[in-house]
């Protein structure tokens, strides 16, 4: 059996934060799925100066000594590499859209959702409109631009329309808190979404994978929210260490944990997540956040259509809890991407 040559598309053309976030997950992925009998890896590392590097690893040392290339040289290099498929691991909007579109132009199949779907789901308001049209409950909301005044009375959640990892998100309990919350949110986007606050309940995330063309719901991941901490913020997800690198903070079974599959909410949320997957036109996998109200009704919050296939990636963790090891999860995605049984699980 010939080895698959997989391109890991890493970094960010937007800023250092997303560049480091991508490298964090991609490094874990490279270690987690390493199997020299199956795969031959090629790394493409893009930095905010728009230059490309093709280092042998993602260590700072290897990146530093690898020759940077402009786009036209990188394309020429890639066309000579006999890439079988790509694994995009870029989390900035250009990475989710332009660089995936580039893979399509180069006729390199890739795991994950298409640029148009990624562009839609990067905008929380557009995503909500689509899933609401499919019959999914969404919090009532409105979009504000600079100078607009909200007509929704608190409590509300204020968040940038297009940001991840809870950057710029605030809970407004009183009208006097609106100005500060809006100022923070507008630092991350030109449009801000105001949503009615859904009282707790619970907050969960649900992953869907596609296997042999069928949608498979994964165990839920639940997040620590309560009356003292009613919403999650950036610090609940990431933190920067003394060495300047980013570290995951929601992987300790304290801030987040896998829900027992016998929990009555599991099947209910999975069915709603499948509706979201189909309404948005997702492929291979999807991931959605829900707020569960005190009556046990799930309300859609947002989509996060990422899976780096790192052991700590959310979908990987959910799959593991379902008895699907990382290598099987990857092979399932590869088979869906290439449209045939290319390799089997050992």
C-alpha cells in the first residue's frame, strides 16, 4: 500500500495570534497522527507577511532556518510535491476561505468544509439566519454598526459578528453596561450582534462526523457555566504562557467535560446539530454550540467548523469518548474526502 502524502496547511495570513493558534493545534496533530507506514507529511507554514515556508517540523528552530517564499514560488513548489490531500489548520478568515479556495484551484482535495461554508459560518448572524430557517431555535438578536443603539433590553450578550474564542464577548445585565460592552466588541469587528440572554440551563457543544455518507452524532462536551459565571470568555479557552506561546485551558475536566451519552439531552442536541449540519451544507464534520434553557430546550449559539485532528481538538476528544480512536477518525475523514475506501482502519 502506497503512503498518502498529506499537506498540513498551517499558520495565518492575518495576525500573529491566529498564526500561533494554528501552530499550537497543528503541532499536536503532527504528533498525534504520525504513522510513517501510512502517511508522508508536507508542512506549509504561512505567516502574516504572506510568505510561505515548507519546514520539516513546526519547531521554532526549523521554521527560522527554512527559506521564505512568495505565493508564486510556493505554488510552483506545491505542484511538484504530488500531494494526495490537504488538512487545513488555519483559523483566520483568509485561512478558512482564500487558502482553501487555493487548494481547490490547485486541485488538491482537502478535509473539511468548503470556503463558502466557512465564510458563512464565520459570520454569526448569517449562520443564525440559516439554521433558524431550518427550524432550529436561536436567540432573538439584532446587528449593530458603529453609532447604532440597541433596541433589546438587558440581559443580553454582546459579541462581534466575526470573532472566535469568545474574543470581545460581554454579558450586559444593565443598560449602563452597554457602552463599554459595545466598545469592546467593536475592537474585533465592524458589526456587533446583540442577543437575548438565554438563562441557564447548560451550555454544550455537539460534533457531527460523516461516515459512509451518514451523519453520526458524537458525545456532547459541556462547559462550566453557572450563576457566578453565566457565559464563557477568552480566558476559559486559551491563555498565553510566560514563554509567549498559547496554551489550551478548557481541557482539564473542570472547565469542560464529556457528557455521559445516557444523558437525556444527548440525543436531543444531536438531532438539532444534524439539522444545522444539513442546513449549512457542511461536509466531513461539523461542530456547534448550544445553550440549553431551564426547560431543556437547546438554542443554537454558533458554529465552529474546525477539526485539526490533534488529540486535544474538540471533535477528536468527542470521538475518543465514543470509542473512535484518532487514527480511525482521520481515516474516516480521508475516505469521505477522496470519495472511496482508500485505506482501512487497522
